[in-house]
C-alpha cells in the first residue's frame, strides 16, 4: 500500500497539548507547596541521622581508644576518626564534628549543622558522651 498525502492526514495521533501539560504541572506544584510544610519534620529527622551515626562512630572509637590507653582523646587523628568533608567544602556532610571535652573518665563530642534545614535561623546540634546515647541539644 502506497501512502499518500491524503492518507496521512486521516491518521491522527492522540497526544496532550501544551496547555494541558502546563495545567497539570501547575497542579502538581500547588500540591507540593501544600504538602512540603507537613513533610519538613521528616526531612529534618532524615538529615539528623547523619549526626547520630557519626557520633556513634566517634563513641565507638573513643571507647576502643580508652581500652588501649586508659583515657579518652581530644584528637580525631588519635582515635582514627576521619572527619567527613562538609557540603560547603565539596563534601556531603551536613554537620561539622568536634570533641569538646576529653579526660581519663569522660568525653563529649558535638555535631553542629552547617545549614539551617528549615530556614528558621536555628542550627541543629547533637552531642554524645561516654555513655553512648546521642542527644539533640538544639532542635532545628
């Protein structure tokens, strides 16, 4: 069968036009704007998992160091903890980490958010001590 100009014009392809696509995108955008404030607490909790995980790793390394040297360390290099690069330095970490206190019997490490997750001007802070339970000190 030979296709002619006339036979091609009779076959229409079903498709969406530009206006219909733009309306659907606008509706999706409005739904996202409505849902996003309700999802922010879950997003913040997910981001805080990084701080909890890294602080637990610091606790584990500090405990191991204490078994070997009968004291806790002030230095991440001594306990073989590699501080992750933060997002503002080309890494993926959203928290900066430091050991705020360490002696023979106790230590305290802190994770401070480098970004304001929900835009309220408050930066999330977590701490851990020799007991090993991360605690949220400043809630974002």
